[in-house]
C-alpha cells in the first residue's frame, strides 16, 4: 500500500515538530516523520540515522514508531536510548550518520512531545520542516526497504568527554543542581560523582509528569526550591536544567537568579581570553550590557535572531566560538561541537567560578545595573503577528528612530531600548524593555504601548515585577 499521511498543521513548527500526544500528535505521526525524514536522509546519500528520546511518558512509544519509519527507508538506526538532547547531539557528532532525531517535548507541559532533527550535522528547520508535511501528504518517499536497528550506549563516552574540559583547579565548590525530573537525571548523578567538591542534586528521578515543578529554568517560580537550597547550604552556585537539558538556569551564592545575558558575560570573557577579537552571538532579547561587555572584553558582539537552530547556523557561518540566548541555550564551539548543551555549559561555568577571587554574586553586582521588564508575551493572531511587526517598523523608520530589524524591531533611545518581535512557534508577540532608570523604563514602555495601539492592539500588562539586572 502506498504511503501517505496528513499532520495536524499546528505540529509543524519553525524549529521542530511538536504537539499534544493523543490530540495533535499520534503514533502514526511518529512513523510518518521517520518515513519522510528517512527519505530525506536516503536521498542525501545517508545510510544511518541516530535516535534518542527524553523522559516523557509517551517517548518510548513514539520512539518505536519513529524507528520503524526510518527503517522502512532502508536505514540502519542507532538507538542511543533515553537521555538529554545534548547526548543525542553528541552521538550525532561522533557516530557516522546521515541524520539524527531527538524525540523530546523540551520544556513543554507533560502531555506534549516532539521531534528535533539534524541532517548531516546541521539543524533541520524552517522550510525543511514544512517540506516534511508536503512529502507525507503526497507520499513522496523512497521505496520501502528493510532497514535495521541496534542499541548503542554512548553515555560513558559522553560523560568522559564532558569531564575532559573540566578546569576547576584546586577549589572545592559547593553546588546545588536542580534536574527538575528531566531527562538528564541519571547522567547528572554520574557526572557529579566525577566532579570535586560537594554536590546536591534535586529531583534527579526522571519523571515525565514533572511532579515537583515545571521544567523551565528561566522562570523564577520554577527555581524556588533551588534558591532555598542554595541559601540553606551556603552553596557557591545553583544550576537548573530544562526537561531535555539543552537549556540552563543559574542562581548565584545569594540565591539571586543570574539571567542568561548575565552569566554569558562570564563565559564570553573566558572564551575571549583565548580567542581575542572573536565574534560572540546573542539573541535580540539580551541586555545591552551583554553586548557592551563583550566589546569591552575585546570581542565582536553580534545580535541575531532568537531560535536555537538559527543561532547554530549563524555560528557556523561566522565562525563564532560562543553564542547564547536569554532562554538559556548556550552554544560552545570553543573546545566543543557548536550545539546547545546545558551539562557542558555547567562544566565550563563551574570552572570559571572555581577560579574567581570572590563569590559569583560579586560578578553579578559588578555589572552595570539596569532595570528591565521580564519577557512579556501576549496573544496576537497568527495571520497578524508578522504584519504588526512590519507596521511598527515602517512607522518607526518614518519617524527616524534608531531601529534594528534583525529580529522584529529593537528600538534604541537615550533611555535604553525596547523590543517587539513575533514568536516563531506561537500566536504571540514578545516584548521587552530595558533602561538605566525606572523613569526611563516607563518612557520606553509608553513608546511601545503607542506603537501597539497604532496597530489596533491592546497594551500588554507592564505591572509584572520588573527584573532589575
């Protein structure tokens, strides 16, 4: 029987394929993804695919159907089993293959799951994902053939590779880790046994129901337990991961959250000490402080679009040794493979903290102090969100405003900056503003509000507590 399949249109996203299991995402979708992506690999000359999956309850079932689809394309499938997304990325970087798939719902609620794909070592996203939908609907796949599969445990090799870049000297750190019941749990417990110092791991059990808190380390309410443990234990640092451990969250020794654009300053200084003049990339939501500190450390700051696939592609294009996003994705090409890996970022950051002359909080407090909004997200129809950005950009340019349109519109004024961009994955607009003073922040918010009202949109609630950092 000829193969055809139709996906729920909501699951084909910019960076991956993701949906609600049993509602918009089913076993047949997993098989179809294997059948279509496997055909892409085969037509590209590939003969092998690598597959991994996270700790969600639906992941083992979906992984089996994904593997069946890949095998039906005549491929050999190497199954690295359950673990964090970076372990799959590592396997894809070290095992000869034509493509790789990670089955993960990342930081979404427990009933979600999804598929992140790599083709010949590069992210598979955007129009390529839309193409998967077209192939399935039209039955445009390679002739059915009998492939094979085998299990391969890469965990010991991956952990050894992580530890090979440990450079913490003789200082013994007191560290609290929050696995959040995510997919890194088993590996994390093994990793900390290899590290010097004192280590406490919260919620190490892999549990796809996430019974203790939602697995998103960039949301302060998810870090309450970590903050309490850091303070109670007098720890040097607290480290949290998202559900598949490709994103990291940091708490300093006082229990204060260090946001992505703050700890990236430390990472950038370290990398630039070995790569003077290198380009360091951050997304358009990052603080101006980060870009200024990169330049001050002798680097070339590059503001780019939000999105892990977009950032990875840009890194490769410009030869950047380090990139990061506010969302906690950190990408090292310095000594590493250019993919986002929270476990590796933790190893590198701990090495830096171990060599500091004072506490981590002193580094945070030494940064220029600014006031800013949290990331504000508000609903906007899918059909309108990019149109609104175009309207706002046109008005601002007509007014002679200083605008960057790298990712939405980021407007620079004497007070600071404000950003408005359309989400690539949801029917929402995202806004953020940052100023040197509270009065300046109010003026920036008012300017943003005027632009939204001019496009017929309601003004978002700015009353949420501003995060001064």
